[in-house]
C-alpha cells in the first residue's frame, strides 16, 4: 500500500517563497510539510553572488542563503520531503497529491511555490558562461557590471526593460534582436529609442558566448546576421538573456486557473487562487518582479492566509459537530 502522509499545510517548492511560507506556518503550529521538488532551493541555487537580499552587509552566495532558509524552517518544525509531486486532486477534501515516490499527501491546505525558470538560448557556450558573464536577470546582476559594456538578448517587454535598467550601471548597452522590429509595448520602445546609452542590433542572433582569461570571463558574443549569414562580434563583459520565463505550472493545467502565459491567477493583492485553501506565491504567480525578496514576501502572505483559512475550517467543523 502507498505511504500516506497527512498535514494541515503542504508546501510545494523550496525556494524563498516556499521556505518563508513554511517558516511562518511552522511558527503558527501547523507542522507543514515541504516537498522540495526537482530543483531544491529554486533558482537561487544557480546564482552565485547575491547582493540585494536585505540583512547582509557583504555579498552572499545563493545556495548558502537557501541552505540557511531550509535550516530555519526545519528548526521551527517544518518536515522536509525529498519528493516531486506528479499529480494533484483539488476536487476532494482534504486535497490529495501524489509524489513520484508513490507517497500520497493529504493536506487541508496547499501553498504552491514551484517557481519559474528563465528561458535560455540553449547554446553550450551559454551554459559554460553562466556565472562568468551570462545572466538572465539584470536586476539581480546588473550591479556587477558598473561601467562595463553589456548586451541584452531579446525583443519583448522583458528585454527592453532589462536594457533600460542596465543603463543605470552602464553607458554602453547593446540590445540584440533577431528580427527587424521589437515585440515590446510601444511606450517601452519609445523609452528605449530615446536612450542614448542603448544601441539596437537588428536581425542578428547569438551564435556563441566568448570567454577568455584566467579566471575565465565573458569578453563578447559572436552574432550572425540572419539574412546574410555573416558572423561578427559584439564586445561585452555581461550578457543578459531576456527571452522570457516559463512558470512551473504544467501540473496544474485544468486544475487551477492559469493566465495565457501559464502563471497561476490569484486574487489581486493576495496569494489566493480560485480554489479556497490553495495558495500560490513567488515566481509561479509573479511575472513582473521575480525577486527573492518579493517571493519571500508572498510566501509569508500565503502562510498567513492559509493559517486563517484553517482556523475558520476548524471552527466550522466544531460548529457542525456541536449541531449534531
């Protein structure tokens, strides 16, 4: 028979949102279970230097921060499961979720913090350049390229916003787009074209991230003209891939309300989904900010809302028993 684990609150995901939800829930006496998922620690485990998370004077490491969050969550009573949820049933109460391990999790409430992944170009040299000049978050890493030449790859809102943000740190920003027009909103395009620090390279796609030196660091991008096939080099020390994000919500298709981009829809200003007792926090519902600190904030909100929901549920059950 399958192992069945029951809990008042089940947290899916182990990034800043998930751990913060677990910490608040555990301190409220809910004894939450965190199912870590296929990428324990979330995107921060692939980030080295973190300089914008409040409370740390010096640069810290992303994996270390996640280890500390997990240790804090366990210290206050969180149970951690090395598992990945492969099926959910939100039509029954308690909710029923199945792990890859075969374990069945029965939960009175669920916090979804499965996050989102930045889309990359898929080049071998890009993978090698991660942490050495290649990034998918200008807000996270732009500060490290003050006064240096940088490039942004993409043509949508994200790319234009990243390029504009980077002008706070660099006077030489090149936006590389494989088409001859941008997909970004017109107001963003107007701001981009009016900024003298930004140069747009049309009709080019990145072929290779070029690294040199010891230790290795990015020195440029080899780009190809999509019409002529001619390859040239764009010199830069930082390259920001900005072609969008993919929320980890495949599991919830047809089970929860999702928007056109696949993000979980929540009531404005809250982490509440369209199903009472199910909450979403962090990058799985936030397509705008996508920062560790905002993810942690919504994780807190999810736990507080879940605690209130469970208290009301318990009260209603006692009232029903008393009436009988």
